[in-house]
């Protein structure tokens, strides 16, 4: 299969890209602006291609299809997150999070879906967040963007299903990635977070990748419009 994973030079995105490579798929690694970084990761995990596109820029988001061509699996992992109290959020931060997390998601679905529909097969997976379901004092806008993406998923999944295209969301919980390094590497903060997780630990990026691969494989062919939590029960 041909696979594009956005935001795949570190963390969950990198783990997803590596997992697809491991099963023999033709994978494109994506980075916002640093092509050298994307090429390093491509070589490290054995991916086929590396591309850049700043998804905060609508023109670059629309232009990504021209760089990669049609794919069988579109994994929309790239997002930006700013931890701020809601009263401190600036217009610049609002615009950037909406552009990257929501607007580019729809633009990329619009770009890649027609070829999937024409061939009668396709898999689209968005990477959401446990914060779709939980309140966080510094992630009110980020949470809202992830909720918006989930509604896109459910609406588009219903229209795409008759054409062999599934659309699903995977919502990770507390995952040991660079984005969470400050908490994960601080014993006190880490213990506080883990106390709120029924499984009692942070998850791994590879555990999130496993859910994505399942949805894109034969076993996930009858699942669409789903929101799958990979969070150790944190959202319960």
C-alpha cells in the first residue's frame, strides 16, 4: 500500500510511519518545513519518500497531493498544541491551531479522497486526543479542534463508506513522546498523571501505531466513523 503520514518525523507519527514500513508498505514521511530532518527520518526507518508542507498554509496543504500522488492510506497525525489558559489565548494561536488541526485536515481529505473513491478502496485515519473527552485547564482550544475533527470524521465516513473508503479517529491518551517529555521525565508530574490512568502508566507511540495499522488492514475493513481511544482508560 501507499501511505502518507503527516507530522511523521517524531513521536506518534514516526512510530506509525515505521510500523507501515515494517509491514512492507511504501511510506511517505512528512515534516512541516525541515526537509533535511524528513530525509533523515526517511532513511532511519526505511521509508520511500520524504516531503515538506507547512499545514498552517492552506496553499501548501492543498499542494501536498501534487508532491505525493494518490495514496491508499492517509494518516492525518500533524497537529499543533499550545498550553494556555483560555483567557490568554491570542488570535495568532487561535488561527494557527484551527489552520493546522482542523482546516488542513479537511483540505487533505478533499485532496486525497477522490482517488480513493475512484479505485474503490481507501483508509483515512485522523489522530485525535484523550482531551476530546476530558477537561484540561490549558488545552481548551486544542481540545475543541480535536472535537471538530471527530465530527468531520463521522460525517465524511458516512458518505465515503459506499465507495470502500473508511474514515476513523484514533484518540491517544498520555503517550511517552517528545511533546510530553517535560511531564514524563519529571517523576512527580509523571506520577500525578499516571494516577489518573486506570492502566497506571503512560502509553507508547507503538501502541497507538498498532491501532492505526489495524484500522488500515483487513481486520478493520468493517469499521468506519469510529473514535478509538488508546489511552489506558484515561477517558473513562
